[in-house]
């Protein structure tokens, strides 16, 4: 069971590490991301925070996945 859990957590971490940075690139290019003077808008800041949290959870999943594989 530990091996299945570890693999699942590592797959989750990999998915998040691949998807969210690409999504951020699209959000950053969106016209709503910058104001006329070039400063970041709330649209960009909110998405950056959400993506940061998703990547932090990916890191936690990766660590827990490795731990589960070692413990199993």
C-alpha cells in the first residue's frame, strides 16, 4: 500500500510541476495581467499566489511520496 501511495503522490507532484508553470506563462501574457503603466494587476497577483500554493503542495506531495516509498 505504501508503494501505491508513494507513486500516486509522485504522479501528483509531477503533474502540478508540469502544468502550473505553463499556466502562469499564459496568465502573464494575458492583457488583464498588466495595467497601462506596466504594473501587475490583481488578476496576475491572485493567479501567482494560487500557482505558488499549487507548486508548494506539489513539493509536499513529492516529499511525502518519497517518504512513502522509503517507508514501504
